[in-house]
């Protein structure tokens, strides 16, 4: 059972939602950034959106992603994201192994997170976006 698993605090792993200009079109993506000097193994990520739009409760489908190995000091694109979803809370639950230890963290980009005033340059991606650590 989950209560029997000893989860360790997550350090050195960040998520970002960033925009990329591809042939004149702006495309948004969600990225995982491993700043650790060691690789992450069996990275499992679930994503979902939820919130209220125009007084009505909205939910997206839950998506599941798997990255077998994320090298030290490297990045991976998790999924593209439609800017219409920025009106919702976007939750990413990340679990991974380092050696034989499991790590687990929930990252939530809340409604309003993607406001232009929160955008920064993210050097690991060489893109503008919002970084969540």
C-alpha cells in the first residue's frame, strides 16, 4: 500500500510550461527538468486539468506518461498543452526512482499561473515560460 512506501523529498526536479516558436506558430509544451547529477529511472507522470469555467465545473481526461530514463542534467517534453487549458488548474503527479529509492511530488500550475507577468526565461529550455519547482 502507498502508506507503506517510504517516499523521499524531491529535489533537483522541476516542471515548466513553456512556449516555442515553430515556423511562426507559438506552441506550448510541458517539460520535466532534471537538475540532478544522477539519472532518474521509471519516471511516471499523470496529468489532469480541473476547475470552474463560467460557473461550470470542468475536468480534463487524466493522461499518463512514462519516461524510462531521464539522464542527469537533462530535460524531456512531457506533452503539448493547449493554452485554453490555462483557465484550469493543471496538475502533474511525478514519481521516479533514483537507484532503488522512490520519489514522488505533485506539481500544480494554478489558474492564473500562466499570466504573462509570471513568465521568465528558462535557460535549460532556452524558452520563455513558467517554472515550477
